[in-house]
C-alpha cells in the first residue's frame, strides 16, 4: 500500500550492498536513483509550535487578541511532522517575509 511506504524501505542496515532489511532486490546496491519513483509524491509537512487542550465553552469565548497558552517554552524546539508522523524537531526562522523551520534533530522511529 503506497500510504505505508517509507524511505527506510529503500535502506538496509548492512554494508550498503543489499540483502539487508527493506532491500528491494537482494545483493543489488541501491542508489538515489532507486528513489526516483517516489520523488513526485506529495506529502504534507506541518510544523507544530505547541498544543493545548480546552473546553468548547472556552474556545467559543476566544476573540480577536485572545492569547492561547501552548505547552512549549520560548526557545524550545518545535515538532515537524510529515503526513502526521513526527520526523524532526527544529527552530522557527524568517525567510524574507515568510516563516520557515530549520531542522535541528531528525527523529528515528522503530518500524513496527
């Protein structure tokens, strides 16, 4: 299923000569060219500054100028998600007149 495809499926934990976990073809070296099939697949990237929980009646009372306190402190890393999966942490940066993020930590997750 395409939705379950991960870039780690193209990597092995061995010496790079194939045959390892996630190998496409045993004993065949993999290159960046092996990923060409997924280069044009769109993904949703989200940068989450923080989260909070509130009751609906509190939410309905919010108006212009209201402040919603988040669970992060100033200077703390933000979470970067790709297709709703946490993949990195980073910092907010300004790029010309837009906000951006710079990745400071890549999150490795165990495959289930």
